[in-house]
C-alpha cells in the first residue's frame, strides 16, 4: 500500500466513525424499545389488557371505563416514568403536586397561587391547581379521595392530573417492582376509587 492509498483510507475514517455511531445508537434504541415492549406485553397478558400499537401503553377495560398503563421513555433532562390513567366523565382541570419551599414561600408572601381544599393538613402537604376551583373543592371534600392521593404520593408518585376527562398519576424513575401486575392492579383499583369517591 502506498502513501496515497493510506491518505484516502484515513479520509474515510470520520465517515466510518459517524456511520458506526449512528448504527450503535439505532441498535440501542431498538433494544430499549424491545425491552419496553416485552414488559408491556407481560403486563397486558397478566391483566387481560391489550398493547396499544405504536405507543408504550397497555389498554384495559375495567369498571366499564378505559384504563391505561403508560411507560414514558424520558429524555435528556427527564427520567423515564410510569403513568396510570383512567378516562372519566369528570370535566374540570386539577393538578396536585407536593408542596415545596418555593410555593410555601410564595404563600407566605400572600401570593395566592393555588386552590385550597378546606383541609389545612392536606393543603399543607400538597399544591393544588384547578379550574374551576369550586369543582375541585367539592371533588377533594371526600376523605377517601384524600387518602388515595396520600396512597399514591407515599408510593413515589409525584403528580396527579385531571385534564380532558382523564385522571392520571405519574411516577418518575419507576422500578421493575412498580410493574408487578398485582401491584398495578391494586393501584388501578385505587385510581378507580379516586374517581367514584
């Protein structure tokens, strides 16, 4: 091999490196999708649900309402998360998160950024945002619903959302234990109880 051939070969190295890198990323994404698919298929088979094509979701029909188990893959700045959803006839917006130092400080300054449930202990623990406020207050007047919210947040879920007739709880950084079919069934039962009060 002469020097000119070596120069040409060296000129191809960056192209080969980029192609190799792209193929590696493609393989890792494909493998990750397959692992998620296998987990969801196992959950669907155990709970009598079906896999939703094109999404990382299991769809179930429980209590005459559709429920979904969704694995969100996460991204550069967000961890993967587990979301449990149930479709409902409730037609108002409600978001509940844990209180934090920022929201507590804003409250001390008199900035009203949240809805109050009327239960001081509950209001101390959670940040509640809703539209319209009156419907959320009626919804949260149920002691059983407050216990269910505690149940989910104690289990590591970080947000409850009711939007567009869908109630959901989200848990970032879920573990394989969170995907246990019996545990998922129990949590889906609690989700349903949350809706019916």
